[in-house]
C-alpha cells in the first residue's frame, strides 16, 4: 500500500490530520448560535431540507438560549470526561447555516468563541448560497490568525436530487462557493449524503469523478437516515418504494468502492452518520457507533487490499 498521508491507515483520517496539524488531539465542540437558513425563513422557501431535523444531532448542551461562552464551557466539560486527551478545541458552528447573517454579527459571534480559553480555531458549517466576497475576504483574514475550516453542505452533485430534497441551491453554486473559498487559502470541507431518493447507486458512485475535481481539504459522508419530524419521514411513510436505503453491509461495500476512487489528498472526516434511536423513522442499523462502522470499513479494505485513492489515477 502506498499513500501520501504518512501513516498506515487505509484512508486519510481526520484524527491523524489534526495530530499532524497541531501535534496532538484536538476536539471539536458544537455550538448552536441561533442561525437559520434561507429555505426556512422564507427568503427561498419554508420547511427546510426534507431530511433535516437538527435536534437529531445537536448535543444536549447546545442551545441558542445560551451564550457562545456557556456552550463552550459546558461542551468542553463534557468532552474532558469523554476525551481526556484533548487540551485544545475548535468551536464547531454546526446548526443550520452559520454564515447566514450580516458580517458584523458574524464577527461578534466568532470572536467570542475565539476569545474562550483553549479554543484555537473555528469550523463553520454553512450552505453554498450563504457566502459572498465580503464574507470570504474577511474569513481569509481570520484564517491568517487561527485555524479555520468552512464546511459546505453539498449533499449531491445532481440538481434533480437537490430539487427533490428542497435544498434550493445548485451543484454549480456548490462548486463556485468551494472554489472561491479554497482559492483564498481557507481550509474547505464538503458534506455528501448517499441514498437520497431518486439516485441510483451507480450514479452515486460516478459522482466521485466530479467530487475529485473540487479543491477540498476535508470531506464528510453520511448514509441517508429517515429521521422523525422531517418531511422525508412523512414521504417515506406514504411512498417507501421511492427509497433505496443502504443496509450496513451494502453501504460498506459501496463506500469502499467509492473511497478507492477518491482523491487521496482529501481528509475523510467520517464515512457515516448516526442519530439517536428515538429519532429513527425508517430502517436503521441499530445501536452502532460511527467508529464501529469505520472499523468494519477498514477491515473490508484490508480484506480487499485496497485503500483510499488506489484507483484515483484513472480519473
């Protein structure tokens, strides 16, 4: 096995990336700063993405009723118990679209996080249509003083899929936002979902060819899960025949094929997503954590003697 990332894992891992970047483990601490989205507040649409229920992944300490500092204090306290090795933290603005506000408000929110002891940088989750030159220029200045990663929810390269799930942005907008961010020297991430209604698995696998052309630092994958309290859960109950959800073994086989075609320079943050069992509204994999699935994926790679990017040169 030959790889460019300097360790013996079968893929370019997020944990090893942070060790190389900072010399030790760094922990992300989620924050809910009270943002919304343009397809929730009426600017583009209402109701949000059909699959989205932020309560399904928000930690218990996250609440827009609390200050940024209070959420960081409680979050760091939580992680000190769970991950005792972490001494440095990244404030992770995860809920909804965290650049969807005037720039002065953004500056105030992010500066409060950076002023908190132990916080050495920011990870900002947002949509491709919620950035502009003014914001990106300011982020570029900020990135010269601290670690910064802007993570875009892309979800699919297919516009028909994006329409079906009410994303209200296009693949072209995703490419532009990612390119405009990366060219300013800002670490750039993207999030994709596999199993969205209407997409064939052959189409999902073929999407790697376009994804490989993006100037990404990190990449994150989730299998589609049907979550209570979403429009998708209502549709799934009425029209289950429109969904082709992955069983775990099927997904492992798929993601291994995808990863061996994936640009080996991309740092894979995660292969899968998980939501608490109380939010499940459709077939699920039971109570299994992401790290357990990762082990199964890497074991499959070992069995096949493959790794991230083994077939990348074909594209």
